[in-house]
C-alpha cells in the first residue's frame, strides 16, 4: 500500500513539473489568427494601401474599435458570442477598416468625424458593404450582426437609431448589389427575419423610391426619343 501511495505521489509530482515547463497554449490564439486572416484578406482584395493591423482584445465589452493614431483595430472578446460565421466577422472588421480609411485622411477629417459621428457611422457602413463584397463575403451579414447588437457601443453605435441605420445599409445593398437580395442566403436566418419584421415600413419606402426613379428614367428616355 505504501508503495502504491509513493508511486501515486511521484506520478503526480512528475506530471505537474512536466507541465509547468510546457508552454501554455493560448486559448485566444485561434481568434487572433482568424481576425488577421479576414482583415488582411479585406485589405488586399480592396487594394487598400494604408497600413492597419488587427487585434483580439480580452475584454467582455460588446465592442470593436480602431485607434486613431496607430490604426490598430480591436475586436473585443464580448463581441464573439454575437458572431456566427466569417461573413459576420468580416462585416465588423470592414466597418472598422472603413473608419480607418477616413482616419488616414488627416486632422481635418478626424475633426469632422468627431463633430458628425452619425454621418460618419453611416458612411462607414456603406463603405463596409463595398469592402465586404469585393472580398467575397455577403454584405447582408452587416445587417445581421448589427441587428443582434443594436445599442452596443461604437460598433453598433448607440448614438444612431438602430432601425434607421439598418435601413440605410439595406438601401445601399438594394441600389448597388441587388443580387444579394434576390439570391438571399439569409432568408431563413432568424436575425434577418427579425430585421425584415422591424423595418417593414422603411423597406416599403425604399422599394417605392427606386420604382419611381426607374419609372422616371424610362419616361425620360421615351420623351427624348419623341
Ligand atoms: Zn463605427
């Protein structure tokens, strides 16, 4: 019995000593790798020649941000549970890259961004849609991830009205990339369905606006022909 106990203790000691010297695998490393992979893919696909870098931040806030001086983009740990796939992560990163493009424009632009935050949030959303599409991701993912995080700081800015902001993105996709709405991979997604439910009247106005514009351009052409 004594031998067995001694053996047990020696095994216990040897394993604990062996593990103390082993490098600990960082459980956050896969997130960091994923962020860089998607971030640099978006930069390259869009021929963005301004330097930006991507970091995973061990912080429970539901947030993402870019630092104006260093152009470091941080995705917070608290945001991870709200992301279901690469498209949604790409959407968040693309929004921050869009801010980065403005920040690279210099002091005057940075001041304008501080003075008119909502205007530049909406601009970042539209630029993000272009960046996402050019990198081969689905732009509807931006609507999905914002619909899940409405009211959270910075990324889904509490300063701008959620419905209005989502309608702004929808309008841009409707106008510029309608194929994503026709062949819609998100039709059965519960967050997309919730977006459809909560923006019924806004989307009806957008459809009406573009139908009227189409009619106008057709009748203008006919008038010119006569
Ligand atoms: Zn933003």
